[in-house]
C-alpha cells in the first residue's frame, strides 16, 4: 500500500485554506496549491491571511507536469468543479486518490466520470463556518473531513488517507454508511443554507424561530423523499438527524450561503435546490419548497448584480 506524501489542493477559499495551512505546517515541500495564471498573480500580490497569518504557498499552474500527486483535495465551489477537473489533469496518476470537499451529492459521480471511480472517495467537510472577508479568513479550527466508500475495493485508499491524516493531524471520520452521511449533510445544507440566506438569519435566529424551522422541515421532507427514491439506507432518520445537527451549531454562526449573499457572491443554489429539483423530476416527486428557494435566491443575486453594476457606473 503506497504511502501518501505529495498533496495537491485545488481551491483555497474558506475550506481549502484550513487544510492547506495544516499541511503546509506539517511538510511544505510536499504541498502544491493549484491555481491558474490569473489567480497566481493575484494571490502572489495579495496572499491569503488565515487567522492573522500570511500564507505563502508553493503554487503550481495547470500546465506544469513535474509534480505527482498522491492525494488531490478539491475545495472549490460547485461552479468551479469543471475547471478544477480540467486543471488537475497533469497531476493525476494511477495511484492518485481524489477527495472533493464540496457540498452536495453529485460531485463524486462527476469526478469518477472523468478520472475513474477507483480514484474517488466520497467526502465532505463538517465544522464551524469560516468567516471570509476578501483574502482574510478566520476559523476556530473546529473541522472534520468525513470520507469513505461503499465499495470494499476502496479499502486500501481509505486506509492510505487515514494514515496520512493521522500524521498531519487532520480530524477525520469514516462513517459506517458514507452515502447516508452524504445525504445528511446535503439535507442540512439544502434546508439551512438556503433558508438563512433568504431571511439573513444566523443559526440562533433560525433555531429560535418556529415558523422558520417549520419551513426548513418542509424543505427537508423533499430531500428525504428523494433520498428514499435513490435507495439511501435509513432515510427515515434523516430529518431528526439534521435537526439534531443544527442544534450543535454556534448560535451566532452564519451559513456559507448567507455569507455569499451578504458579500454579493454567486451562491451554490444550483447544487442545492437545483439538484433537488432535478432529482424530483427524475423520480416524479414534487419539490415546491426548493423551487421557491431557488427563485428567491436567484432573484437576490440578480438584484445584487444590478446594484453592483450601478455602483461601477457611478464611480
């Protein structure tokens, strides 16, 4: 079983920076951060500041081919996945393992279609939300990478990653049923991220508002019906588990989508409501709550773009 040493990270936003920082402190010579030319120039002039520390990484461009990645961690937003898969091509080898710390339940299938199922492990990030303002990121170091596989053939790769995480000091969890865990995280994101983004609620405001929680549970019911149709085991437990998870969040914490809305950034609504709507069509399951959420979040984003364009004209 080949030991993992060389790591490539694609995406150093709120999540990617957490692990780029940890791996850099463990062994900087074996870490590369993948960027395109435009990002290289921008980050070189204006590097990421993580918890007050300037992060100067060993950057690598997509066209370079002198680094063999044992592990690739993709930590982009969903809309950046296609570009990321194009850019990592020169760094993928026979024994490379790929983890995508994206939200949602579709990224692994997309990656497997491009690079082969045997290279991909299911994975996602859980922890307190990082606060990102421009290139400045603040995080309290409460974080875990949940990963695994439903296929026994992937046992060696699961163990390779486990051993590497233990060496570096990265918190991890290997659940008994990674597919159920993926859908649990998806339900949490679909119900909490989108609802709080529209209402501008933090977790405390969401949990203390009875109307808001009832709306969120109705959103969860749509996800639950789809999970059941997709053959997810123990799907009847998903709603109770999601509500329980919500009560572990910091009351003043904000979801990543709320932070995106407040900053005028493009949200991941296509991966959340968009995926639910698509699965609903596939299985003939009505998804009215997610349709409403998508329309409202798209409207908010469009309005922000109009305001930004007007400001550009005025200045």
